[in-house]
């Protein structure tokens, strides 16, 4: 694989950087984070109009026909700008999940919406009592004379307030896992926003006898678990690419501060203790970027990348902890103030460590992939 950016990827990077520089500053980031929906709708609409959100979708449905690797270039720029968009949930999980299930009129229609509009389709997988998105669902699918309904609750649902469709994991009456598509505005659906550390819009969503539309059951049993794994892997890689952009922002802020802050008559960047911190931040960030590029390339090639996804996420989790510590060490007390921009990135970095598979969960997945822990409870059917 070629680790250098292609001409297309450079165009994506440069175009996204210009768009975000013109549309998003730190004050706007704070305003969006404090808003009810927590999403920069204008930037998302512009990205969709430019075709960026559909980069990895097949060309025959209106997508860009590219791959996850190209989408990761875009995600890094969003992380660098602390932009709040549904890219990971929609272009990552939803697109990969819908592409992995048996094609139906419903799935083709949703993929077409993703390719041709700024529609938001988001996963609702984590039960409040569950470990994470891969745990067995307690939300129930009930068959009725009129069709089927679902009841239950989901936690940490991203961008639920602006989504048109929720992809909900449920348990069938036979005890099988399933995923159903539910309109967010359907009767019986309600939501409330969590107070998330990273400021990202995560919601608690309740389903009270919500009718499942015809064709709404997208996958059952092992097929559902495989599709969920496919979607979660794509989302984890995209989220890690965003985290790399977050690291780049922390390096920029740290370097600027070290080049201007004086102590004992010298800028603090001239002291080895500070310079070495910044050098370590650069090394860790570049290493993480290379792992993301390799893992995205493997997924684009259709290879089994379970071990690579898990290993990349574990490494990135450890890098984020080190990056936050180093960034605050360079800045000292000012880095902890909400008025200073550093906290916009360090909060997101710490939240990233707990999302898309924490270190323990991804280490278990790696162990299973290596044949070291065949009984680990990591799937919906375990």
C-alpha cells in the first residue's frame, strides 16, 4: 500500500481545510456544542452538496465510488477543526452496515438517500445496562397482527435529534438478534440529550411500542451481528481518524504556546523538557495516522481486519491519554480553563477513549482474532 496521499486525497484535505477555516472558529464550536442539537448543520449540508459524505458509497447509487481511506482524510480535518458532524455515524456506520446486509428496497432506498442528500441515519445499539454496542440487546421486537413493534431504550445514540432514521438493535421473540430501521419521528419515539464529556451530541432514546414499517427488519441472527461488526469497524476507523486531527490541533496549540510563553527570560519551547513533550506528541500522532491508513486500506480491500481495527483503536486510546497529559503539561494551568481552546480538544480526546470500543473491549476482540480467547463475550449472540 502507498502511504502517501493521492491527488484526490490531497484535494479532499485542502478543500475541507478551506471550508472549515471559513466556517468554523473556536467561538462557533462552543456555540454549536451548547445548542440543543449539537451539530453544525450548515457544514454538514455543504459537505453533502460537495459529495464528501458519499465518498465511500458505490458510484451506481450516486456515491463517490472511493473508499474508507479517502473518507478518513476528511474525518481528520473535521477532528482538527473540532467540527460536530454525523460523519462517523452516517457515512461510517450506517453506510457500511447497509452495504453489508441483504439488499432490499428499504436498504437501497436508505443508501440512495445517503448518496444524494444530507440525510442522517444513525445507529441505536447500546442498551443502558449493556457493556457497549456489541452487547446483546434487551430492547424487544414484538410481532403483532398489524406487523411488529419495538419497545425499550438505547443510550449514547449519536445525533438522534437530527436523524431521519434510527438503526436499532433488538431481540426477536425467538431470542435472535435483529436490527430494525425506525423513523425518528415515529409515534412512541422520544429522546433526551446526555451531558457528554466530549461535548458531542449523544442521546437517550426511548421506544414505546413503536411500529416497525414494512421491510423495516433489515437483518436477523448471525447476519445482523456480522453487519453490525462491519459498521462498527468502519465507524471506529473513522473516529480514530478524527482523533488524529484532534491530536494535530493539540500539537498546534502546544507549539504556539511554547514559542511565545516566556519563563526565566526564555521561551519555554527552548527547554528540553517542553521540546521533548512536543516531539513525543508528533511521533505518536504520525504513528496513529499510519495505523489508520493501513487499517482503512485493508477494509477497502475487503480483507478481514478485525485484529487491525482492534489494535489501532487500542493504540489510539493509549495515544490520546498521553497526548492529553503532554498538552496540559506544556500549557500548565491555563490549559484547564474553559476560555482557552485546548480543552475543546482534550475533552474530545478523552471521550474518544471510551467510545467505539474502549481498551478492554478492543483488547478482547484482538485476543479472539488471535485465537487466544475464544469464549470472550464480544458479540450480540454470545
